[in-house]
């Protein structure tokens, strides 16, 4: 076409992250960190880091969207220096890795499944903390499993996250698929 310009379309990429943690045993109590927040008086989760499955699922979704590995690739249990690490810190580092790979973050959405804690009253606080860590909008929702499965039996918490990223023109270092 006469007078047309060559336009490059930037296509978004999506990723999924899943994380699951069991509640810590009674003989090894842990603090509960969930959605970037400390939950006073709640039974904590077992894990190599702080067990924050909301933050971990968000980070995994970012890696998935970019095709640059997963949580284990970047923050595996073979790294003793990450024992007890904050999920918020890991999410911030995941966002840095994603940007270094040539991507920008559109948003992250996370839903966790648990009987407790009661999340609604602290939703906005959690979203502010996680969004600040990611440098992008992070939304969090919660649900129960109506008594079904390990979450319904109160054995642990699961979280599923989606992330939307897009390649920054001229900065993309990852694959083009």
C-alpha cells in the first residue's frame, strides 16, 4: 500500500503460576505470611522460604509468561541463602528478572483457596504490598473449597495466578514464541 508504514504489533503474553503449601506441623510452628502480609495468631505454612503461596504463585506466573523458567529455576530449595526469604522480596526479584529479560508487566491476578484467614478486610493492604513489589498491578481474591480436598480439610493453602506481560521493543532478550 502506498504511504503505509511498517507497524510492529506488540502482543501480550500470559502465564500461569500455581503454588501450594501445607500448614506447618504443631511441633514446628511458623508465622503465617500470605499475600505479603503477616497474619497474627494464624497457623503458618511450611516451606523453604516464608511459604507465602500468593506471592510465590504471582512470581511463577511472571516467569511462565516470559518463558524464562519457574520459581524453582530462580529460587530453588538448593539455595540455602533463600531459607526463610520473604515472598514479597522474591516477587520483587522476579519482577526485576522479567524486566531484565526485556518484558514489562501488565498485571498479575492471584486467587488463593483456604478456609482461613478471613482475607476480605485486608485485601487492599495485600494488593498494595504486592503491587509495590512487582511494580505493577496485582489483584488478589480468595475462596474456599466448600470443605473439599486438602484446603477444605484445613491442611494447607493453594494459590493460582495469571500474569500478563509484553515485550519491550528493542529490549526483548527472550524467545519470540
